[in-house]
């Protein structure tokens, strides 16, 4: 039932209380509750936050103020976002500021003892509020639960189709089907079965232009004789038979099911919302005593998935409550030149926000050593070549983020760093898996020179050293469960002394038992042959003996072994990231390298569709506002791409920034 419009009265909580201010870090010592005169901490609002304007900080300040003034607990509140990487931001700040205590249990865990269990992603909060997955643990089917790679692969095996493509930027029949299916569900289109949503609330599949384009891609892979609806029926039957669930089902259940704590509801990054997510969010906002909806309609880059600025802009019309907009008008990160460049791009399709920026920065242009993709291999420039990924990393340090429009471009950048063993963080479908690589390096480092007493000679002992030399005592060393699991997985079966099922059972017993989660090397010796220690106890020489790795993995690992002296963890990346622009939202770095270039398909979409042009402008607006110090533009790196950024972007942005400063003294601005 919709509540009536609220009568506006003056809030009591328009300023940060002293108890909260006392715990703020030095950089926030002068912080204020932005828009307190528009909506106090006990009043609902929309926080409109341009890049670097502090949406999450202001959400935390409002949440902390209300909690302290009205003696609220974390369990009284729901604080959600779309992306898991950002789900702990507000929680961690309030703990750091002394508003709440560090929990005794994992704050990410679905547990009644966890006061923060609804401070999470919107999908997780939906599942917990409805009890959607409560019975999964009781199912005997090992596929039961959320649809993961194992379940999807099993379905593909049943249909006799390929599961994943050889490269992330390619497609299989499964990927085009699943893309269309999940798009339809998240956009409330009439596809398949719906358990909690009435058909009157659904739109026809062909009425959505993006779904229509996906249907064309489906037919191109499957052939025109194959019915999409028949494959949908097969997938939904498979899910029912194995108690498998897609992520959209969590949201669908929440449209009609239980609600999370509603004393305060905070929905961050609302510009990522799809129609189904918006339906859940609006229901929770309706139920809340106080609601904060934070987002930036100018940073909607997931238009291809159904996200739209209208969800943030019109939520005040769609729910019967007052949701005034608090415009955050100062960026604490984005330098003048960067915002001028970004605004010029956005202005093609939308009016940029009025923003006080963070002062002078730098916008630099670099020469373009080409990254060529020939078959399955990258042809890479010399590491020392000016403007190359390695050269930029060496020159500007590790707090460096590389951004490109597509995954294939990002993979080329990552390949250049891999060639030199430079550790970076990337999204799951871009570049190498450094978490896996480093886990294996830690395992090899631990096992190096361990020689149990029963070790015998080998026909290839010359490759690995003298078997009679004294080695480390295995009883003094141990692997973590993750390290042991990785090393066993990548060991050749001929050097194991038991079935892999026995090893999996051992690791599960250790992982879920009451003792320490470590695997002692004298225990490992019970599951491997003597020759295993010779193969995998030779340090960097053992990298070539690992299975299930390609040459790029092995070369990157060998170079990293020699490059880094510290413990092999992702902390070695020290801020180095390789991402697509879409994956970079919410991220920042001192230096950001933006690679210009769009594919021919994207260029054709821009020629044909206004919504594509607007989404593209917002995408590059995001890319150009990630840096806090230096923004690096690199052009003409990938031969198969077309330019998107104006050729004179850098000098005009720098000039416009200077003119903007001059206007404070009565000068005239040329504009970017």
C-alpha cells in the first residue's frame, strides 16, 4: 500500500553530531551534512553525486548521524548496492569512525548473529529477506543452488553445445542464449515462467530493441529454425530438476516476498538499476521510515543491460513519498582538466552537472605503440617502448589504472604486463588470473627444496638438482587449503599416489573441521609419489611442470618469481588495475590510462541509435573522471578500432580549465 505524501517539517538532524565528528579522519574534519537544509538525516532524499563528490561518504554521514541520534543498531537498517566490491564501503567507514563496533562474525555472512547481514548487495539482501535459498543446503543434488559454471556446463553437455568461448570477447550458443534470457528477465519481458510477477506487468520480448538485437545474435548462432522459447523451456526444466536458480530469481521473489529492516534503507549506486532491480528498490523505499537513494544518472553505462537514468530521475514520481534531490556540487577527486574533458564528451548528449572540481591536474598524451592480435597471440611492443603499458607502469608507479572500451583491448594491455611478470588486478574475464598464479607461486615457494626421507632418484633428476642434497623437513612446513587445492589441481596425475576424490575429501575435512586450516607437508607426502617432490619442489623450475596453464601463464609466473621478493599475494599489485570502462565505476587511481577506440559494431550502433550515443557519452565520461592526478590518453593502439575521443581533447581541456580559473577574475571561457 502506498503511503500518502509526507508534510515537510524542519528536521532536527541537519548537522553532524559531535559524537560522530570526533571519530572522523583528518581529511573529513570539516565535513558537513550536505543538503541538510533540503533533507535532514531523518528525512528521505536522493543523493545526486557526480564523480568524486562523495556519495558513499555522505550516505555514511547520514546513516551515522541517524544511528547516533536515534540509538539505532546496524540490524535496524538495510544498506545495499549493486556491486559486491562496494557493498562494505558504508559499513567499514562507520566502524572506522566508531559509530558501530567491529562484528564478531563475518559481516558478509547470512547469519542472525550478524548485525550487518543486510549491509550487502541487493541480491544478497533480497535472498535473506525472503529466505529464498534456505532449503538449498538440504538438497542432495550437487548442482543445487545458484547457477554456477558447473551447472551451466552440465546443461550445455545435455544439449551438446559449447559452454564458454575460447576468448571472453567471442560467443558460443550458450552465451548468446543466456545473455538474451537474463536480459529479458532483468527487464521484465514476457519470457519463460514467472513465479511472483503477474503477466500484466511484463512487456513482449520483441517490444524491446535491445532484446530484439540479442534475438538476432541468438539466431545467428543457433539458426533460424531453433526456437528461443524452446531453449528457455529446456533451461527452466533443468533448473527445476536440479534446484538451480538464476540471480534474477532472488529479485523476483523480493518483489512479492518479505522485506529487510526498514528503519533506514540506503540504496547506493542506483544508476546501475535494471527494471527488476528498480521494482524491488521501490518496494523497499516505500516501506522505509527513512530512505536514501544515491546515484548519478550521468554515470549510467549499463544501458546495454537495461539500466537507465530514468530510474534515479523518476523514482520520486514512482513512489508516494517525498524524495528531494540533494545535489553534491564539489568533487574531491576530479581535477579541473579532467572534468573539462569529460564534460565535453557528455555534452554531446546530456548537460553536465555544475561541479566545483579539485584543482589543477594533468592531462597527457602518449605515443601509441601498437598492440596487434594475430590468431591467438598478441604481438607486443618492447617493454621499454614509450607509451607502452610497461613503460607507463615503470614511469608513473603502481597506483595506475588502465582502461579500455572492450575486453579484447584490455586483454592486450594485460598481455603486455604479463610478459614482464607485473602483477595487476582485473575483472574475471580480462587478462590473466593473478590470484590463481600467485596462489601457485606461494605453494611452490613453500614446497621448494622439501625432500621427505623416502625420496628416491629419478630418471630426470638432472633437471631438478641432486636428490641426495639435504632438503627442508616437511614436518616444519604447511600450505593453506587454497594453496594445496591449487597445487594438487595443477599437478600431473602420474605423480599423485591416490585418486583426486580422496584429495578433495581431505581438503574439505581440513577446511570445515575444527582445527587450523592448513595442510602440513608431511600430510601431503601421504598423497603423492616421491617423484612429485622432485617435480614440484624445484622452485621456479617447477612452473613448467604445472598442468592446466598456458604459455602466457607460465611466462608471467616465471617473471613474477624473479621480479618480486615479497610474499606472492595480490597486494603486490599495489593499485595496478586493468579494467574495461564499465568495470571501473566507483574506482579511482592517481594515474589513469585511457585507451581511445571503439569497435566497428559500436560505431554502427552510434550511427543508428540515439540511446546508444547517450550511453557511449556517459561511458567515456566515467573513464575520463577516474584519475586524481594525471589522466593519460593513448590513441591508435588497436588496428581494428575507430577513434571516439576528439583529436584535440587534451589541449582544449587544458585551455578550458585555465579559462575557467580566469573567469573568477572576470575573464571569458572558451569552453572544452
